[in-house]
C-alpha cells in the first residue's frame, strides 16, 4: 500500500474540519522513523491480512495496524485510524500549542507537529523507561517539538493512556475553550474517549468512541469508572470542578459523579 493509499484508508470516515490536513500528515510522516529497528511485530486490521504478522520492509508498515513497542507491558503504537478520528473530532488545527503524554516512540507526536505546523508548538512526555530515550531521539529533529514543558498555555492536551485523573497543571494551563482529550477508562482499560472543554464558568464533557487502552501507572481506581453506563455529554459547573481539583490532579471521575448527583 502506498503512503497516499494508507492516508486515505486511515482517514476514510472523516468529514470536513481538518481532514485535508490529516491526509497530508499521514501521507508524509514516515512511520519507520518512529519505531525501533525491524523486525516489527504487528497486528493488522486491513482486510485480507492475518491478525498478526512480522514485517521487515518499511513499505509494509503503511497499513492501519498496531506495532508492538513493549509487548510485556501491552504497549503498542496505537491504531492510526483511531487517532485520525480523535484528531478530527477534537479539531486539531495549525498554530495550536499542544501537550501530548504517553508519546510512545513519537509517531503521533510527529503527526500532531505536522498538523500544527511551524506556527504551532508540541510538548511531549514519554515516561516509560524502555521508550523515553528513543522517543526523544526520534523527535529531536522536529523544530516545533519539545521534550521540556515550561507551563505554557495549551490549546489541546492528548493523554495516550487510560485514566480517571489528569494532572492539575495541565487543566489549569488549558486555555478557555481549550480541550483535554483522553481515554476515560475502568481499571481494565476499557472505556470511552472524552473531551474536557474548559470554559469560564463550567467544563463541557463530550463523550466519544469506545476504546481500550493500557492504563497509566498511577491509575486511580474509581467506582464510577467501573460503572460507565451514566457517562454522557454534559456541562459541569465549576463548583464541581473545584471540588475535584487539588494541587496535583483533577479527579475526573469525582467531578462527573458530583455533577450527576446534583442533576
């Protein structure tokens, strides 16, 4: 599959918004530049291919598939079509300032950097000791990408792991009408992508597609996160946000639970 065909496959179901930007990014960012050396162990979802395969030719990477990074911890690159959907859903645009946590080896970080362009900025973090150094090496040539986050105001934050909490610093540094996008999951890593949109008097919660992710190492268990039937789009008053926010984290599960109890 050619890079252009791969981009069309990954962005097939997207409509309007930044679809053209995403097509350009997925066609031009070289996937093999953001992996360990071959062989690559992959799970392919493209019709006509087996579920698992071992690849050695970079040309074969241009399919909608997961590439294993740290198999013993169940960490992979993530599904390209899923992240294309998330970047489209969250309206990622040129010129934005973005923070990404859980960057793996930097492939989707590079996709974000391509979309925000030279007028935008991307800060990233990869805490896993088997990925951190290679991730930084892979991304060091991108002028608008930085490993050190100085506390800048943010248009978008993407967390690439299942969680019920987000760092307080990231929430407080999110611009008004900025978005924090992440998998809100139970302790097994099953849940939904959500967007938190910060507003002057409230926080809008938008619920997206079901997902399954490895949870963060500091995952905070929550009874609400294990019973997600009540999760739906809602506007959460800032008094509930403040009750769930301390110096270290915003407890999203608590915030949602408080809002539901009051409704």
